[in-house]
């Protein structure tokens, strides 16, 4: 099994193709805001002429009719511009490829909006959106993250991530240069954003043009995770000494706990309570390391490798190899995994970062059907920020059929999200429009129509979207799970596939199958429903498990059954605590979904959910008993009147 995984590692390392994933579309610090180091390059040059390689795209899009100033890398080599768009990074280790898009007239100060791209992407990914915002009066800063594409290395400084732990990586052949991608590190990528935004505020990035010191940040996927981090590290000093603050942030399909996103262990929840201003890092590190999202990790690794001009740092290769090597992931037996867990949480996860004094207004956009950054990523931060009942934090949330595969990201839903984002920044950065009311919105996933999105529920709080009592059922589900299972359903429901993506296959959309239950899995279903049932939230599975070995896991699938046809509604995974008999209580990832009258609700359990999740090295069986399923029910009062009547 380990041999197979290492072969996969070698094969992926040799593939040069880029996989760019985007939507299928605390102690509060009392210290002075830290200065961000770095030197200022020659100001970026601007031109009113659209970049030559984008003129056709602008004409084709048809939606952009405004006039703007195009600055930096996007007009490199264009007549009327002497700019090369390359700006020294915060630590001097790299040159970053930078775009700025400005309103057609004026010198500011403009409201500044920073846009952060997805994994393996570049400044080119947001240019049309940047132009649209600039035409409406914003200065938009968009740059390529260090280590990618045209960016260059300026020094051989070693990454802070490996300092103090060099012995863990001593066998690695690739250098750990700081100028390479650092996978959204708060010591590098976050400081790069702060540094560039500070230059805009000072008026030294674009000659004679300044920006407001209270800025907005938005990012998708990889950029979404960094946007969450900037809601915590939200105040700093510009190179010129001005205090810069994040006033508004829109993290889109990002993460707040990167370890849980990549290796979920089943301990995440929508009802987790926090006693301190920052989540407890030591408590989190004491949990079992979870189960790798095999198909996504493979795709992410390909994306990073394809975009990295001068290869990945050695420690990232070591992390990936350790994950694919499989269990045991214990400290003594696998020091690289221990280092990975600590670094992903302490350096790359907003939930475990101390929050600065600023209070940015947050609009979180998360996908119920997103196959990697699930709903709990936003809900954990929502619960942390609202741990006190005395005052509500200015944070709204939107959940929908949106994000990475398997999300459908229908055009109408994407347009609705775009408008939410525009209104958010207009109010909090420009003081225009109505103040957004406190709200949590959730749209149901609709599999029967490829165009129309589902019903929209809205309430002031997450709890307000749901009925007070869940639907609880004790299931006749007892028997033995076997890791050596030939599971046709598993091949159908994997969220993404590296071979398919490189061949242009669309992996978005609902997953349905007529395949029979595999020998070695267990399942039980309800009677036919006598009326429609709308689930909204994270279902809970409770059971007793007696595993044959340590390091085994249980994966759960929630199906909508119509005759012999099954549609996947939700899923989840739980890393067992030990080799002893134990009680397990875990949440599925969540969804909003209506089971039609006459359909049945089915829960399936498996001990091997490859290739969605990495197959365990512990081949064997798990005896299962005492299974209970609890389903959160949507509150009809959270629907608009017309939908409620229907």
C-alpha cells in the first residue's frame, strides 16, 4: 500500500500541468502595530489603454464598459508604460508580480481593495473583477503570491518554517528557500500583502496615488484562507509609518483550520464553544490527526508544482510524502507529521492566530457542497467571534451550492453572491448603501435543475435557520465494516480526480448512482417519507465501534434514495481514537437539501473511502453497533413568505 502511494507521489511530481482550483465558478494584542519590512521599488507605471492580451476578453465579456487606469505587471512592455510590475517582497527575498487597477481619474485617497488569488493562480485571475471595482471608484491591488509564475528569487534565505527543526528535513534535497511558496504562511504571504497594501497607502506603489488606510480584502480558496488570516492579523504599520487596518473582509470558500480542511478527524462542529479569544492550539494538537483528502491533496500538489517557477521548498515535499505514506501519524513514529500539524495550525490557520485590535466586518461565503473547505471552517470562526452574548460581532455568512467540486455554482447563485460582496464593500469601505443587516443565509442544494438554484433561508443567527429539535432516529445498523472492500459507489462520489481534471472533465455537480451496497459496508434507511423533509446544517452520527487495529477510520454517507437511484446529500469521516471499543460521536460536513415525498433517507458506513479519503494502512475490520442519526431540520420561518407558502 505504501509502495502504491509513493509511486503516485513520483508520478505527480513529474507532471508539470497546472490545476487552478476556483469556485466551480486571543488575547487582543495591546502592542503597537508591527512594522512590515521591505524596500520600495520604482513606482508602477499606468496607462488608460487596456492590456493588449485582455482587449478581446473585455469585448467578449460585454459586461465591462467603464474606463480605468491599468498599472503594473498587466501593462508590462505596453506602449506608454515603462513598468515591469515587479516589487520587492516584505522580507527582500523575492520580487512579486503586482497589478494595480485604478479609477480613470483622480489621485485618491481611494478605498483600497486587495484581491488574493487561488492556489497555483496569479494576478491574472482577478483582472476583470478588479476592473469592475476600479470603474466604481476603488483602487484594486492584485499580485502573484511568492514562488509562483513570473516572481523571482532575490536571496537564499531559509524559510522560517524549518528553523529549529532542520533535523526533521535533513534528508530533503530541495532547498527550503524563503523566496519559494510558503503555503499561505503568516510570516511570508500575509506580510507580503500587508507590505504592498502599506505601499499603496503611502502613495509609493503608484506615483502620486494614495489609498485610504482602512482597507478591504477578499480572496477565493487559497486566497480565502489568507483573507481569514488577515481578519486576525488586521493592523500594521506601512513602510511610511501609517497605521493600516483591515476594515472589511470577504473570505470566499477558504479555511480557518487548515489541518482539519486537509485531514479532517471528525471533531469539527457547528456548536463548538470557545472560552478564550483565540482557539486553544495545544488542545487541538492533542487531537488525533485525521484522514487525508486524497484526491484533493493530489490535485493541490500538482497545482503548486505546476505554478512554482523554481520548485517547491523541500519541507512541503516532505509533508506531502509523509501524508501519503499513511498511518501511524504519531509524534514518535512520524516527526514530519507532528511538524506538519503544528505548522499548519500555528502559522497558517486563522482560528489559532491572536486577533489584533481592529474589528473588520466579515462576510463569509462558504459552500455546503464544497469538497474540501466545508461549512465548519466558517462556523468555527463565527462561534469564536460570538463567544460572548453581550455583543454580536459584525459577521454575516452565506452557505450554498458553491465552491470547489462537487459544488454546482450555478450562474444565478454566483450573481447573488457577487451582489452580496459588492454591497458589503460599498458600505464598509465607501459608506454607501444600506448597512447590511445581521444575517446568516443558506441556500438549498438542488439536483433536479442545472440552472435554477434552491430556496434561500435567512435568519439573524445560524441557530435561527433550524428548528429547535432535530429529527433523531435509532437505526437498525449493526455488523462489521471491512477495509478490503470493492466499492463502486466510492469511485462515483470522489469529489475530484487528478487524471480527469488534467483532461478537462467537469467534476462539479450532484453525485448519483445505482450501484449496490458493497460487501463490507453497512447501510440502513428510513421508510418512504410521507411529506418533503428539508435538512439544514450538520447531521450527527453516534455509534459504538470496536476496531481491529489502531488508526482505522469510519466514513459516513447520507443518501437520498429514490427507488434504486441514490444521490449523495452529505458525508463525513471520523478517525477512531484507539484500537479499543469506543463510542464515537461526529458531525457530517453539512448541507441544505430537501428530500422529496416518497424518497428514503439512508445512512451508509464504510471503513475505506478511497480515493476521496486516503485508504488506511490498518487493514482489518470494525464491529459497529448502537447507531443513531440526528438530522437538523430547516426552520420554515426562515424562508421568504412566497417560498414558505409553496
